[in-house]
C-alpha cells in the first residue's frame, strides 16, 4: 500500500526502519485504502531557510515528498504523518471539493483551513504521540537499536558505546539532582525511562551518520 523512494544524500537506514513501522500504523489509524508514494529528498538551500519547506502532498499523483536535511528523525516523522492525513483526505474525496491552494490559501479558504486543522491535530499530534507510546510499550526501540548495530562499522559502534556511556553518566547525574527536589514516585518513573532516553538519543545520532 505504499512505496518509499530515498533520494537523499544521507544514510536513512534507521529512519526508514522506523518509517516502515509507522506507515502501516498510520494507515490503520486513518483508514485510507489507496496506495501512497513517499519520497525523501535533500535540498541544502531549502534547509538554510528559517521557514523552508518541510514536506508537501501531490493529490493528483498520490505522492508525499519529505525534506530531510538537518532535521531530527521525529520531526521528519511529524511531517510525514501530516501529509498522510492529507492523503487520507484525498482518498475520501476532500480534494474534489472546491478549494484554493495558491499563495495565502490558509487565510482565505475555510475548506482548506479545516483540512489543515485536521492534519495538524491528527498528523502532527495524536498519531505521532500514539505511535510513540506504541513502540515504547512493545519494546520496538530496543529491537531497532540491536538491528542498527549490525549495520554499522566497528569504528562507529565503538563511538556509539562511548556515547552511550557518556549519556548514562549524564542521566545518572540528573537523576541525583531530581531526587533532591521531586517526589520519590516521579524520580522512580524517570529512572525507568532512563534506558529508553539513551536508546532514543543513540538512534537519532546513528541516523545522521
């Protein structure tokens, strides 16, 4: 039900592993039934702009394009999720209704305002948050960490071990500080999240390698 094209200048392997888990999850959430093409693209000039483009959807081609340069993995997922909502809208005929897509359309067209509102609420909001809870509850991040390690050179893996050790020391220091000012149950909850925080940061670092 989907095709991914990697036309970037980066190693998106770990990100793509996550995307292959995310897209079926989003499809189940949004209940669209038509296939979608997802293209990841590099544009260094766009990345330099403070308000550069992050992604767009072509309703005629059923295609999403997502810019990747200089972006956090979760931010890329938010953009993809937003555009998948537009794909779902397209599948249910929302783009067949009269609408405007020219400059300043968001201030002029009530129909597009509603469509963008849904894309921000669901795409940038609920779908990502629910998916994040889903992968944490099912231990998928830990599984991906092992999977990623098999793809990396010994030098990068050694760097990863050093980074992991440094992050754990940093978090241990933070936990000691928290113990002085927060309730014991709050500190305990943070300790439980410690390993996940380290895994999240390592995965983000490896995505950029």
